[in-house]
C-alpha cells in the first residue's frame, strides 16, 4: 500500500479487499429499469457483463424484490435510484452489492469520471461483493460503503491521483 504525503490517502491495489486465498470473480451487473440503454452499452464496452431488468423480464419488480433477485443470482445491482444508497432502507450487510450512479441527468452518467473510475475498480477488484458493498459514482469520484473484515461498517472516498486510484477512509453515513 502506497501512502501519499498527507498520509490520509492510500493507493488501491487489485487485491486490497480480497480475503486471503480468495479468487477474483468477474463482475456481473443487473441494471434496473431506470438505467438508460446507452449506459448499459457503455458498461458492456468496458468488458463488464451486464443484463437489464427488461432483458430478464424483471422490469416490473419492486426495488426490494429486484435487489433480492440480484443477490440470489450473484449479481451487483446497478441503479440510478438514490434510495438504494440509504443504509436504513437497504442495510449494507443485507444488500449484496449495489452500484448507485449519482448524476444530475442519466445522459451524463457515462461521461462521469466517478463512473469511469468505478469501472476500473470493478474490473480490478472483481465481483467479490457478496458480503455487502455499496458504491456511489458521482461526477468526479466514487464512494464505497462496506462491511470490513472485522465485521464493522467502513466507508471510503475514491479519487484518481497520479493516474492511479487512491482512497481515504471516511466516517460511515446512512
């Protein structure tokens, strides 16, 4: 782990959050009904497997049922629905994996630096998001909330620095 001069930021490595001996799994996403097809195609262009709720005949499922389906099938839910970021509505330890794209307009999502960094992170880290992890991509960064190896809630802000992904721990919020 490489620290920056202010010692608050650290460089992310491909295996930073993998358990010892755990093998990296490919990321597989389930895009809910509010994710535009243009964003789905952008994700596929990055080599990330993504199915849409519409393609699977799940477009009419309520949010909680769609999340349950994603978790059961080992998929990470991709959504523009801010409600999924709430730990009160969807506790991390029960969520499986969620990626919330937080942009002002869906059309600007694929141009988001935060989302591009999240793609890079997802391809490096893989699909090992089974114990509860939430990611929020904004215009210039992305945030992670997860259950740590010690079983406690942890939160990180991720930014691009020196052509690498760097993180700093944040105080977890709801």
